[in-house]
């Protein structure tokens, strides 16, 4: 039996620019299409074609592995009544189907699998030569940092699809794609571009959402999902409004460490999970958050070494209540370990999550952030959310535990503890000039380049 790919499927008119770009040899694509525009269908059918042109390993990656089965593997096309994976990868082309692993081996020698970006660094086997990152705005951005060198080496491709979830890493990637058309395909398609929804139907959906979630979130939900707005408040995101306010008010930008002030840290201590650390200084108007660090699979000594390498003039280390738990093996608490390594842990009282979330909201109204050094932490705060159940149309009551939890939990430690630090450590900011070396060899200062030149010129004149 002969099978022609794509199998009984043709790109819709608005999907053709993406399809043509990939057929033309594009290696990086970012398509931000509205809800129900066929993002995953287009990507899977493209992968089916690519897998027969170049045999190898291909991944379709969702933000969490447990989403993949329901969202893609078991999903039914309502128009045909067939499973979407069977349409993209017909049974006649398969050598085997491993339901438990959500994997398909093709007769041509290729291997396609559904995976999660929440465990990207634990995936084993041959490296992929083609990856689809589905719902990229909700995925761990570290997945691309980890996997991109593999694709660079083997000449593979990567496709990112998503609907907006605020101005996070997906927004930055889209802007980069649009600014580099020689290397990327970057596109945004709203319902006005595709014509899938009539104005009357959209108005009915908008009315329904506003009745469910109120004017602000109901409208934002439709603007986000159907008009691909990155400005809209994110439904279910705990700190969406506070982060948008901080950005609009100029409190996310370049904020250097003042060398006259101690730098405090706030921790989320992971055991089998990531540990996240915020670095901040205390001013009368609120915390100035100057740095962020996150890692996993290492002990407290690794983080202390990292702190020492950064070389800030440290104050206290705010740690959550579970730092009092004794660890297997050493028999010591993590607080005792930190003290033995020369740190000054400050225990934040145990508290209900809801109280911590409220404390974060209040703190975010005052805090300012250095955007370059805190980039991943800021993305975590923007993404921290509860689930929205499409079937019951109800928001969850607890936060989703994903990649963003670590940074958000560490900031909850900061929010619950920064006001309790000794008042004597809040000193007036230094007016002295300062120069700080960055890890990449560049130098940051409280002087502009023009001011530095003027200062040097004045010194030469004075010396003459």
C-alpha cells in the first residue's frame, strides 16, 4: 500500500507560509497562532514528512510529560473521528507503537516520541534531530538552552508553537525570530488573520468568558487566546498584574548592586528538586532584587561556593521552615550545614501558601528587579499559576508544581522574611562611583559611558 505524506491532510491557507519555510530548509520556527488554529497538527504532519526525508529521532515536547497523553496521544480529530497521531503517522508506516512510552517507530528507520520539557535533562537514547516545543510559553525555557547545542551540532531543526502567556521567554523568542528572518521563521496569527471565527462567534465567546471570570480576566482570556495578545493578564497566573505593573512602572530594568549595602539571599531549598536563590538589597522603599540563581542535583556546599564566587558583601540568608529538617546521611539540618560553611541563615516562619502568595503580591508592588541577572526568576514569577480545567471550566485551588515553582517559592521566602531583617542593615545608598565586573568580562557602573569619558578628560586636564 502506498501512503503519500502528509497523509490525507493539506496545510490550510494561513498555514502555508510556515509549511513553505520548513520545506525551504528553515531550521528554526516560532509560530504564535490562536487557539484551534491547528498548531500541533501542522507540526506533527511536518515531522512525519521530515522523518522520511532524514531518518532519526524526533520529539514532540509538551510543558509536562503527563499532559502529552491527553493533549496529543489520545486526542481525537472532531472532524474525522480519528486519533490525531494516526492521521499524522498512519499505521501502515509504523514498525511498532509503544503506548506506554508514547513512542512510534517508523519503517523508514525514524523514531517519534511525545516527551515533557519538565524532564528534558533525563531523557535517554539517541539525540533528536527535530523537536517540536508545543505550548512553549508554559514550558521550561532551560529546555531550549540544554537542547539547542545538540541541534546545532547535528544540523537539526526546532519548531516552537504557543499562544501567549504574558511577556515571558516565548515573547522574547518571538521578537528574536522576527528580528532575524534569515535564520528564523516568526509569525503571529489571530482570528482576524485566519478567519476561523466569525465576529459574531467571537462576540458570543467573549460574552461567555466575561460572565464566568469577570470583565478583566474574561476579556484578557479572549485577547490572549484568540487575538494573541502578550499584554493581556494571564488567567490563573498569581502575579500577572503585579509583574505587569512593575514592568510598566520601570521597576524591571537595570538595577546594580550598591557596594555600600549588604546583599541578602532568599532560598527555596530542594532535595530531589531545584534550589533557587534570589539576591536582594534593602532600601526604605522596598527590596532591590539584583540577581538570581538556580540549579539542581547538588548539595548546599555547591551553592555556598557559588555565593562566594559572586563576591557580594552578604547579610543574611532567608530560608524556609523545612531547612530545619535533618538530612539522611549527615544527620544535620540544612541550617546547621549552612552555618558550618560560613553562612548566616535566617529562618522564615512556617506559613500557609495562601498567606505567602499574598505577601508576594504586596512585595511585588514595592520591589524592583535587574532584568538581565534575574531573567529566569522573573519568568518564573510571571508563569507561576494554577490550572484551568477546560472540561469543568474551573480554576484550581493550588499552584501547579512545574519549573516556575522553584523561583516563585524562593520569592515567597523573600516576601515573608525581608521585613523581619535587622533594621540597622537598611542604610542610605552610597553616592560613590562604582564598577562591577560581569561574568562575561563586561563592566557595569552607575556612570554612563559619556560620564566616564568626561571624568577621564577632566582628570587629564587637572593633571596637565
